[in-house]
C-alpha cells in the first residue's frame, strides 16, 4: 500500500539532493515520476529542483491553486509523486496527496522545512506532520557542531532577524541552519 511521506529538515540538509536521487532510482528502473516544486521558489529559476551540490532538473510548479487530483487525473504509468519545498503546500493539497496515496496507491514523497525563521510551522508542514504515514528527519549541523533544527533568517551583517513575512525566499545569504541553543542566543 502506498503512503504519504514527509522528509523534513532545516535548510542545507540535502532535501533536494535526496529528492533527485529518489527520482533517479525510480527512472533507472524504468518507472515514471512526477516532480513538483513551489512556484514561489525562484532561487534557481522557476520549475527547477536544484541541489546545492549542483545536480538539478526541471519540475512542474505548484502554487496555492494547484489541484493535484486534476493534474494527475487517471494518468497510467506514474510510480511516484515527488514534491520539493513541501512547506508551501496548502492544507487542502496535503489532504489531496494523502488521498492519492491511499486511494490510488501512488506514493507521494514530500520534502520540506518544518518551521520558518520564527520557529512557527508552515501550513503545509503542519498538515504533513498530522497526515504523513511516515516521517523522516534529515539531519544537518549548526556552526557549533550540534544538530541544526531551526532556520534563522539573517541580514546582510549576519544578524538574526526576528520579524517579517513568513515567506521570504533566499539561500545561504538569508538563512542559516542552527541548533536550538544558537537560535535562542542569537
């Protein structure tokens, strides 16, 4: 039976790299996958899943209006759905992916952040934490060497930012993956 998976971590833990590897594994064995990434994430261009290690590939984009049920229709031959930047899914979209996994026997593997720069859950992540059949925390480390579990937004002088919109797209120049202690002490 297929499942809804949530693989989450702080930034720079290799989520996109892992997604690209899963896609490769399916395709190397002759299976087709559908890959989605958030329209709002334009760091490497629209519709591109990119690993900081270099590998990238084109993907379909989703936004708050995307209907996964309609997009997937009754398309035969799809072995797996892969979603990058899953924190940007809506509650309804996570429910739809859950239904696709359970009623269509099509695994949906979602990769994303658990929390924002203020330590608050993203709506998509909150629903994934509630509905996912399997959850895996991917690990990365803080500058101090401890496990990083938080995403800290920083300014141009590398000082912590504590206020602002929940969504602000950025990479290493805007965010640091930190442990809870460093998050609190900054």
